[in-house]
């Protein structure tokens, strides 16, 4: 396996119900429990399955994370789950600003920022910030502008405790769930840009940047071999045990 530390993050979205999530978590735990590993694996199940999947997966060294959370710890916020509540059931990570949140649920850059602040100030979770441009923004040559705006809103003047990894997922909106993956060399260019912008916003930090958007067992290797791609955030292909295990196995060739 590669010299660089690799990150395999699985976003199960709302694809799997409680039983299906637990069956997949148990199957995964069974497959990897005695295998030596030098990569970081994190699963983001639906919120209802967080506690049970965390128990199963944390036991075998696999982390769990919440797909979305609210920026206040407790109170009259019907239907919400706070980040600290996720930490209390075993989570280590939190996705923030996933494109499905930004576009389907109209989450703004400001909301992304206050979620980040809550996570950093009130929890020990590591946030995974998702950024990426839409098809139209790319067609209008606005990719850099969009990435800069999302990153600036998230990190400008933010105090970062260097003990905590700074993780970003570059997920072009047009590549998510479409089968239309970004060319690996193109993704590498965007990762380089993201790294540069983050370094201007927060000093002395080495961002870990994952690629997400239609990653599967056939194309994952082409991303992982790029210099500034530290891992993958995978939706659909992570919800089937064989394809998820194959994505991990492909990295052995690095
Ligand atoms: C995602 O939801 O973060 C994602 C990358 O989805 P998919 O792999 O299905 O495109």
C-alpha cells in the first residue's frame, strides 16, 4: 500500500434503512476484523443507525460519522440532531456542507460556517467539509470562484486546533450520483487549488483532500494515485460490500 496515508470514507446517505445498515456494518466488520490496515476508514450511516453501527464498527477500528447535524447542542429544534449527540454515540467525524444539503436543502455557506464552529468549539469530532461546483458553474468557468467562496466562508479567521485534521472533500456536484466522474487529472488540479486556498486561510496546516463523485471499483485507483488526492468519499459504491472492499483492495497497487 501507498506511502501516503489513505482515507476511505463511505457516505451511505439515505440508501440503507436500519436493518440494511446493520447488516452491511456487520458484514464489513467480519471482512476486515483481522486484517492489518494503515488507512483510515469512516462510515457515515443514517442518523438512526449511528449508535448500533458505531458499536459494531468502532470495535474493529472503523470510524463512524454523522452525515449532517445542527449547530446548537440541545433545545427546541424538532427533527434535528446535534453534533455532540453524534459524538456521544461513538462518532468521530461529521460531514458538513455535502452538496445534497447545499442544493436540495438550500444550506448556505453561512450555515456551513456555524456548523463548523459548533463542531470545533463544542465537540471532539473532525469535520469533513464538502465543496464543489455545479455543472453550470463549471460551464461558466466559475469553478475556482465557487471553491474559493466556499472555502473562505468556512475557514476565514477560524481558529483551528492543529491537533484536529483538516479534511475537505472535493465533490463536483455534477459528478455526484451521476456516473459522470471527474477526470482524475482534473480532480488533481482542483485539489491543488484547494490546498493553496486553504494554506492562505489557515497557516501551518496540511489539508487532507478527498475526491468524491461517482467513485467506484473501476476508477478509484486513478484518483488515489494523484499526488494531492489523499482518499475518496464514496456514496453509491460504498453501499455494496463487494465494491467497497474492492475500492480498498485497489489501493494495494499504489
Ligand atoms: C457522495 O454522496 O458524497 C458521493 C460522492 O456520491 P456518489 O459516490 O454516489 O457519487
